[in-house]
C-alpha cells in the first residue's frame, strides 16, 4: 500500500512542473539561467562543508526578493510553499504549531527547530514572529539531529538577516490594505570601513482583523505589534570576526477566534427555540463571552565569533533569549460563562555552541562541535470556573445525591411491598413514586457547588548538552560518503504548586450542611534522557552539478511533563470527594499518589528511524532545477497533543505507541524568456498513520486508532508561483537623471493548496483539499517600488484549525476560518 502511494505521487510529481521560485536570477546575455540561492546569497555556515543542493538532504530556500514577491510576513505565510510542511495560521502569536513529514506539535517539544542568524530559538512560544530585514530563509527537510540536536526531528528552519558588509543604504516600506492592514518598516545598513559595519531596523504592524466576536462585536483577531533590531560586525583582523545582533519584538492582539462548527444533521433537528435555528451549516463566527487576547515581549540577542585558522575555522555562538507573555482564553469558546484561563510565562534561555570545521581541498571534510543550553521557565496558569460551570457541576452533584437516595430508599420499600404480595413491576413503580414524594415533603435535595479558581505555578527548567561530529569523505571523484554522530543529553524538571477549593451548600431533606473540600499539590519531578543520533549518507555526483543521494538517520524529540492538565486532575478529585462529603475534607496525598501523578503528567521521548533517497537535477542548461525526494519514517512513542482527560480543560502531550510516515517531495525552479519569466511549483505527499495506538476514553472505553491518520498533517501540499517582467524603459537604468522613471512592471500569481487534514485521532472531523490564489503587480521606478497585492483572490472558504471541547458537558467542535479576500499596496524606497 505504501509503495503504491509513493509510486502514484512520484508519477504525479514527474508529470508536473513542480518547484519553488528562483528569486536571485543572474542574467547572462540572452540566455536564461537559474542559480542555487546559496550561490548568490552567500551565508558563512559554521557546520556544513557544502551548499545545500550538494548535500544528501531535501531543502527549500528563499531569498529576500522571493519573500517579498510572495508577500511573506512570517514563517506561516512561507510554509504553504514548502513541500510536506504546514504551519497553519490560527490562534495568536503564541500558537506555533509546525508539522513536517507527518510529525509535529501544538505544545511543548517542537518537531522542527528554528535558528535566526545562527541563534537557536528554544522557546516554542516565540516561534511565531514577524519577519523583516531578512535576506534568506532555508528549510531543511527531515531529521537534522546530528548537527542541530533534539527537536529537529522533522526538519530545521534557518533565517538570515541582511549583512551590512554586503548591502548598504536605507530601506523604507509602507503597506496599507483592507481590514485596516497597516505596516511600516525601516532599516539602515552602513559599512563604516573594511573592518566595521552596522545595521539598525524597526517595524510597526497592525490589522483590525477579519472576524467579529458576536458576543460583544469586538474584533476577534485585532493585532498590533512593533519591534527593532540592531547588528554590529567587526573584523579586527583578516582571521577574526565578531557579529553582535539583538532583536526585540512586542505583540498585543486579540486571539483565538474559534467559532462553533454546525453540521447539516444538527440543523435539521434544531427546533425554533434552539440557538442553532436559522444558522447555515459550517463554521460560525466566534461567539465568546470573554474575548481572548495575547501579549508578548521577546528579546533575542547573540554574539558570534569566528576565527579562520590555517585549514580550519572555529565558530562560537553565544545567545540569550528573554520571553515574558500573558494570555487570556475563554476555554469553553461559547457565550455561556463556563470557564476561562490566564497564563503568564517568564522565560530566560542561554545557549552556547562551539564548532570547528575543516577548510581545505582535501578529500576529507570534517566538523566537530559542542552545544549547551539552559532554559528557565516559570508559568503561572490559573483556571477559573465561572457561574455557568458551577451551576452545571451543582446540578450534576445534586442529581447524583438525589438519585442515590431515591434508589436506596425505593429499593427497600419495593422489597417490603413484594414481600406483601405486590407484583415486582408495580412494587418498584409504587416505591419510587412514594419515595420521591417523601423526599420532596422533607425538603428535597439541593446542593450548590462553588469551585474557586485553581491557581498554578509551574517551574520547568531544561538542560541540554550535546557533542557531535560529521565527516564528508570523497571516496571517488563522484562518490561522497557522509558520516555523522551526536550524543545528546537532556534533563527536564518540573516543580509544581497548585490547589483547589470547593464550597458546598447542601440541603438534604431539611438537613443543611456546608462542607468545604480542599486539595493541594506541591511536588518536584525530574528525568534524564540520553540519545545517540547517527547519520549515514551517500552522494553520487552526475553531470552539470546534479547528484543523487541516499541517507539514513535517527530523529529525536525530548520527553517532558504536562502541566496544563492539573486543573483537570484537581477537578476530578474534588468532584469525587464532593459526592460523599458530609463535613470539611482536606484531601491528603502521599508519596505513592505523587508517583501516580508523575506517571500521569509525563510524556516519553519520541524517536524515529528515517530512510530517504533523492536527487538534485540541473536541467536544460541550468534553466531548470528539479529536486525529488522520497522518505519513510518509523516512529516510536509519537508525541500527540490532545485535550486533557475527563473535562478537556487543557492540552496535554501523550504518546502513541508506533506510527509511520512516508511520502514524496518535489520542487522545481525555472526561468525562461531571457530571464523575464520565473516560475516554480512545489508538491508534497504525506501518508502518516498510526500502527499501534490505543486510548481509554471516559464513557466509551478503549479506542483503537490503528490505521487512522495522524491529525493536523495535510496529506497533500501544493505551492506554485510565476512572475513575468515587462520591461517598460530599460534604458532608464543607464540614465542617472531618471531616478524615478518607470523601468519595468512585474506581474505574478501564486497558488497554495493543501488537504485533506484531519483534526482528531478518530479522523471524525477534517478539512478537505482546498486552494488559495494570490496575485501581485510590482512597478519598478528604480529607488521606488510600488506593489499591489491580493490574498485569497477567490475568497476560498476553509478552516485553518479545529478542536473539540467537552468543557460544558456536551462535546462541540470549534474551528477558526481561514483568512478571506484581502488586498493592499506596498511602497518601498531605497536610498
């Protein structure tokens, strides 16, 4: 079955012009030619010995021109043009779900790493940020653990800022569009002399958003953000380089605009008094009594040092990241006042990496390195049980107490009536009626339950250490072997302190009591994880710089502890005690209980064995670059984000026993018509399924997910773009007096598509395959560019995310709709 899927995908890919746009195209007379982006936008790599398309891996690269052509504002916009890669746009900047090749995560340990100017971003809460002043972005597909360590099992994203040694001047961009989209960016690059250069940049961006909260009419996805960055480069000698960079961003936004998904079946049975009456099937506008919002301060600072020795380079990168944020979420997503939570994070991360690599013409190219990081993270996350939730819980416990009394009393009366000669059926009926009347006459049963907010303070420090080596050995003029190994050690800890208090007002057949139930949890746990991450690759060089390759490698994601589920644990515990409470109860916890808690909140490391074959082809005298890759991954203990057990009050990470992922990736970049036409298309096919995964669901029992598709992973991804340049007055390029004379107009189209994507393990809800069309027209006036752009030209309706919640006692599905049609214009000036 897997082979047939791969064969079909391979035939599809071979018959279509697939690939990514080449954006740095160097004209050479009257012939068209496309170059590798890392040939043109040269970045000094401290670990790799070869350009990306010369290595045994699949990758996709973009430079600044293509990033602007695709109107990319952050990595989410770019992901749709990378095969087998998905970073959906939903929630808020806090949301940073990334999926590649069938693995990914919504919380805790990421499956894809992010590096910015050589600095690793270790906090997943900081993955989603505004991108500007960017010269190049690389996306490496598949495990990169040998050189980059844990949490790069699915791949790696590398972003690089412009280098003021290579680019000088001042750039200003002003953007305005529908939905009051507004943005301004300004940057200055200056080379002081041959030894020193610097750059400074800043931005402000905002948008009123696309969705209204029906509850109060507020903009449900309003956003404002700003930031600034600075960079200083110093080359005191020909051998020694220093590179200091600092970047700050602040975000303030409304978020989580999730609306209820209503089906045709639900509408057909809705009565005139139902809140569903009169609605249309599909995802509704958000309707939440508390508007979710998110605020974040983030600083990323680093110092890179390079020493060029005789035949070797030594590189050091020291970085520090600071994160302080705040989130409010209405976690029942409904207009009723059931529950909400707030969360504050305070994090500091320090990293240091030291590497040494060969720089010579020998047949052995080697790299050695060591990496260390320590992350401090304090999370304060109280959960609030509001009026409607307390009413719901009061009714549940009242019904529990009433039915228990009714059944017990009626059972005894019925036995006496049967003994007196009455039939069993009539005795039971008479007994229940008489008992109900007696209970009502005595005052009935009424229990009011008030659950106080559940506070939570969680400290989760993480230590990570790694040493690695990689060799590239040229066995012959055409055959190269790649051998790599990394030893990775991590220590994860959790120090938690949380509690619950439930006040009961019980009136039972004239007897009134007011018991209070309390429970407090305070404990520490830690665990250590050790992994060897090997890599083996073979590359065979063909004519014209082409090659074929095969790799085998191990991927790894660290384990850890869930803390979002503690409110669920405490709610379950106190509700059970409330059912029997006749006096104040303080629930005690011994070491055995804390051991059970530790097993409940922990999740295991995820590992995978990965097999890949591929090729990088330069065709038609370098007018086309075609990259193909096929892969198969055997995954153990796959980490999945699910809603917490009984009530679904928070997201938790769990492990599936075994799963697999296989697929095909294909990209093509091409130019034609004397470099006036540039085009590309990327396609990814992913089949990710569970092989062994059973779960226990309350009220249902054991559920077997074998052969179900892994959720949040699109089966197909497709991205295409084409730009055509119309030369209006090329002679103006040679006339300095015509600074703002129209040189050319570039018109372009881009298409992104993906699906089908399932949103749950049972594959009961999902998004079918859909496509979104964009367009732009850029007028080049020399120093001034005016770019008119359109997103979602056809106003395609789709969901970018969906989740199920049973916080109100009934399971509902909520989703965020994809962004609709939007248009705007950018003005860019360089001087």
